[in-house]
C-alpha cells in the first residue's frame, strides 16, 4: 500500500518537479540578463494595447520611443492621436495638438522617478527595477522577468512582465485597478 501511494504521488508530482528543475536551469541570472538587454541608448517603435475596465475593445496606439541612460525617455505617439511625452531629471513635458503640460520633478518628485522606471522597463535596466520590485526570471528563449512591487513600493502597479530574447520585446503592465497595458517593442536598436 505504501509503495502504491509513493508511486501515485510521484506520478502526480513528477511533472511539477521536472518543470521547476528545467526552468531554474534554463533561466539566466538577473545580472546576465541585464547585460544582454541593457544599453546606454535604446530606441525603436512600439504598439501599445490598453485594456481599460468598461471598454469592450483595447485602445491601440503606435509610435516611437527612445531611452537614454541617466538622461531620460521620449515617447512619441504617432497614431491614433499624435503626442510627445518627455521624461528627464528636470521633470515631464507632454505635448499634443490640443494641450501642453509641464511638471517639474522639484514640485512632484515622483515624476523624476517615472523616467527611471521607464528606463528600467524599456531598456532592461533590471538593477534599477530590483530596487522597487521583487524580480523572478523564467524561460530561456524568450526570457520573462516578472516584477512584483516590494512592500511600500509602487501601489498603482500589481505586476509587470518583461519578455525578450536579445532585447526587451514585450511588456505587460497590470495596474492595481485591473487595467492592462501590453506593449510590443519593434525595430529595437541598442547602443
């Protein structure tokens, strides 16, 4: 009877143990992944799909982005409505056909951290992200980094998943309110 239970337990749990063992072997270390994905300057195109509670279809936008380490980020939406968002140490500047907004990081310190956050996510700066999120790595080709906010950290985000091979290719951001943003990064160039 005991041998039968052991065999049954092994049969039920073996797939779990085998998946866990192969995932931990295959997944690269965070520091190696940061070297693979990182760069002083990362730029490319994006397609953003936002699923907002109450809307039946996702909102889709397209454009270009550029992130320069320790300098800032530029997010240029081309479709459906042109706009530009610039985040740097000085603050945030947003411009569209109908509005222009500027917020200094001196008056709203979180704005300065938002630029760091974008650098961490889009340029694969996992060292910066590890200060605010608990990171776990799975897979090998592609690799997925799951980021969960640390206690007392960013309360507006439930989780982030960053997936890529040689560079960040996809980003999933789930907000605390349940909204989901999916970003696909295309034609990425790292310098």
